[in-house]
């Protein structure tokens, strides 16, 4: 028997504020959650998968990943 649980992280909740801030990386010692994911995918230590299926069987190319969220391309490091 297996059970799949999806979690939604509300970054507007006060307890989740450390995952949202800083919005810019001026201090270089802290990153927000999305920047951690983006950097890991760019360096190859994390694989991005197409969210079309629940099984996460379709890895995304860097071009596809760069277009997620309306971006034209990945920002440079």
C-alpha cells in the first residue's frame, strides 16, 4: 500500500519567511528557496522534471526548465 501526499508551502506565512527572503542575494550568505533550486538545476546536482504526470518520469531539458514561470532563459550565475 502506498499513499502520495502533496504539500503546498505558503511563502506568505510568517513561519515560512526564511524560505522567501532575501529576495536578492546581496549578502551572499543566504538564498531564497527558488534560487537554491534554480542553482542546483543549473549546476547539475538536481534534475528538473516535467510536472505533467505525478510520476516525475520526464526530465526537463535546460531550455524547457528556463521557460518555466514565463522566463525566456535561465539567469546567468
